[in-house]
């Protein structure tokens, strides 16, 4: 039976599937098709057909998607309503009153997630300790519900100022709404993310309310199309935290899909990290629209506890620390008012796409530049024909005003976008006190290998790994993921004074709830693994760091060990720690994991070895490729024909099934047992 990973990006929909057959040996399948923005589920079905997959043979489908992110950024969702505590109607609009651009007097804040006309207050108040100050006014709530009905809202966010401490007021209002509007979907902050600091909790609840109808409608369409095509496979969704969850869970908690697509690339990095013996990696993903960068330490992705969709729009759910910028194959080159060449963040996307796609695009893009430079074959291995003349015309529109040749302008475009990508790596590394020079770059995405060498030189990384499946890396990573759920609760207590019974009781409750989520996703009790952590800080600080907490019953000695672990983590993150200061628990977290069954190294190696045996011996062709202002006679290798240990000296091009690896003069690459191409810089060789 097949395990299928599918990733829907802004430009392409990627598929990777693997199967370990009883007869004939293991097999792998891949496909890359254009995304269908009007309805991404159509692109999913196109990818399955392109890979010639019989859905009756599919056991599991793991699906990463950007549908939630795109809906929020483009404000394409049915406007929800919001009910909150009297006096707190404008929390999600006021934000933290920080300025994104300190000296720009004309900056405009992003549009609020829920319009003010759809936000309502009701009398009723709980104190910070959960004691009732004023009961919920039922009549006032019913009047609000009548107004929501008039607006025709399909979902409602309910977030009260102290709902994290006790959710009874939120649940009481939810019951009133359900009685009057049984078809309306509800998002309660006490269930979404019961954590202190109201902005993050309110916006996260608003995000859930906004995405409930969007994600639910998409999944319903996709499941119907799969069923109509004869599929009985279990469908799982890739989560932002690097795990996956069932469709039923995704419909209830769509905010956990915000970084769903890029998370697959991090999972691919985690898998390959152990396979190739490189525990510290910078995972990069160059797609058609965006560039993502994240760090792996000891094979594990770093996790952030807050993610900003836009400035002052935080989502407080654990997710992989992935930095994304508008830089990809479809990024458009343009000239600013000062006469300088710029690239991105605007993109040609899937429609019309780069000029060379022949779909009506006329503006110059990064893909057009790489084609003009000879780094991409116009025939793309026979899969698709690119229009070189159209690419040259598009580049000329910016080259001529700048007084540059088309070739020099194209090389300038690739260098500029590579520097943008390098800057994103610096953000994700130095922002967290890490040195990128201690890592190798794992170049994922269809265009990852095109720019990886230049990026590595810029940030000081000595080695680049371009995986065999770089063009479909996020889809590949999805097939390696575990089922994973994170639950949190606010628990503020100074470690030296903590009530051990209350602390253990809070963890026990979280573990019960996580167990229920794993059971709902079909994970047997014996296959579950639970991990504890806590958000902790020095008393008086206004920020926390995530600290590991041991399982079992915690005693005073265990709490002292946790405090010591906090000091170690704080020093690693910020370069300073002082054990003389008192430490406090702020938030408790339990992560529940249901282990998946990813392909092992022997399976992948055997699948590729069998495919190599059926192919001709590797023979390099040649073509002129433009580097550093001049054409070079570069070797061109078929990545699928490379044998383990094959040495490739730049200037050279390695054409993989769904990607290209560029080795400029001075670079040296070699193929490993899994057909990954490992490139070292001239400095490293010396």
C-alpha cells in the first residue's frame, strides 16, 4: 500500500509517494503540477493523476497546505463575529502599540482580522483569579446574537479577558449562541489557547473562527473528490508544529495549519539529518512564491511559541520557527524610484507565472533570469518547454533602463534574490543566538539548488546538501511525520514555592486531554509518547523560554532540576544566565506523539538502486552557462544517473527530476548513496 505526501504551494502542487512491495522491491513516485488557486483540491487530484496513482492502493495521504495562510493574508474568508468582555472590543485592533517602522509617519497597520462592526461586547466579568465579579447578562447576549444573525456570520469567536483562567463565562455565552444559531461554528479562547496575554489569545481565537468555514469547506471538497475517485485512504493534515493530525482534528483547530506547507520541508530535513549524519542543518525551501528558512539542532527543528501572520497579529500556538520572505522562482524584478534593481516580494505566482511559462506573463522573474543564464534547460527534461525568447524580452524591460546587457541584468537578479534568502537565514539563526557557519545548508524546493551555493557563500556555510527529492521535499517530509498534538495551560508559580500537587495535577490533566486527541486520531495507547515542557522565566521578566520537564510525578528535587535546565536554555538562547535569580513557571505544555512509519534508508537506497539499474550509464553533456560576467563550458549531469561517490567539479549543472543544482566555478559536488548532491565551497576544499 502507498503512503502519499502532497504539498500545495503558491505555484506548484508536489507529490511524493513510497511503497514497500512484497514482490518487486520498494518503489517511489513523484509528481509536480501547477497549483489551481481557485480550488487547490483540483491540483491535488491533478498530482495524483500525474503520478499514475491508483487511489484504491493508497493507505494514507499526508497533506500540507497554505490555504489557511493565504486566506488570512488575502483576507479571503467569511467575516466572523466576535463576542468579548465589555470594554475590550478593540484589543485585536489596538495590538501592542508597537511600530513596525520606527521613523515612518505614514505606515498603516494591517487590516484587523475581524471588522469592528462585527465585534460585540456583553456585560459579565471574571477576576484574574477566576472569581466571578459580574454574571453574564443573558438578555444583552441575546441581543448580540440577534445582530450576528442579521449579519449572516458563519462563525463566532468568543474571547473574554480572563477566559484563560476560567472558561465558564465563555461556555455560557457559547450555549446561548448555539441555542439561537445552531449552524454557526464557534471558537472559544478557553479551548483554543488558554494562555495569559490577551492579544495573542484573542487573535488566535479570531484566526480559528475565520478559518473554520474556509478549511472545513476545502477539506469537504477534497474528501468528496477522493471518495469519488475510489479512495478509502486515511487523510491527515500537516501541522505547523512539525507533526500531523486527522482531518477531523484539522476542522476543529484550523489555526494549527498556518505553517503547514513549510513544516513538511523541516520534517524532510529531520529525516535526512539522521540518514546522512549531519545533525545541524539550515533547512531552506525555495518555491515559486516564497523562501523559507529554519534551523535543525540534533536533527530537531526549533519551535517558536508565537507566530505573526502580519505585524501585530500574533498566533500563540507552538509551531516550527520558520522565517518566510517573498523570494522565489516567480519573484518579479523591478526598478525602484531611485533607479536601483529590486527583486520581489511580489510574485507572478502560478497564474500567469514567469514570462517563460508562456501563460501571458510579461514581467521578469527569477526563473526567467536563471533560464537566460543557461542554468535551466528550456526543455526541462522533456516535461515542459520554456520560452527562452519571452524570458529575454522580459529581462530586457529592466536591463535597458539600467544600461545593462540582458545577461548581466539576469545575473544581478539571481544575486539579489540570493542575498535576500541569505538575510532570512541570518534572521532565523542569529536572532536565536546561533551561528549559521556551524550548520550545513539543506536546499529544498524546485529552485533550492539553483541558489544554494551563492547563499552558502554569503552566510559562511561550508557545505550544501541538495536532496534527491529537493523539488518535492515538503511532500516527501509529510510522509515521514508523526501524529503530534500540543496542549498548554497557564500555571504561574515561582519554582521555589510551587504547590507540587497542583503542578502534578495540571500535567496529569493535560496528559489526559492529549491522550484523548491521540485516540481520536487512531493512535493506540502503546504507540503514544508524551513529552512535557514549560514556558519559564526569571521572576520579573516579560518573556519566557521553553524548558524540558521530566515525566512522572514531580518532587522538589525534580523542580530544582527543571530550574537548572531553564538556566542552561536561557544561556544558550540569550548568552547569559544567573542561577541566583528566582525562576517561575508560566505555561505548562504536554506534547503527545504517535509515531509514524517513514521509509528507512535501506528502502530508499534499494528503490533508487533498482531505478539506476534500469537506466543508462551516466554521461555528462555540456552547455554554456553564464557565471561572473562570462560564459563557461559547463558539464550537465542527469541527477538520476549519478552513482554513489560520483564527483562533479564546477562549473556544472545537475538536473534532478524536479530541480536543478548549480555548481559555479570552484565548487565541487559528489553524490551519496541516496542520490543527494553534496556541494562544498572552494574555501572549504582549501
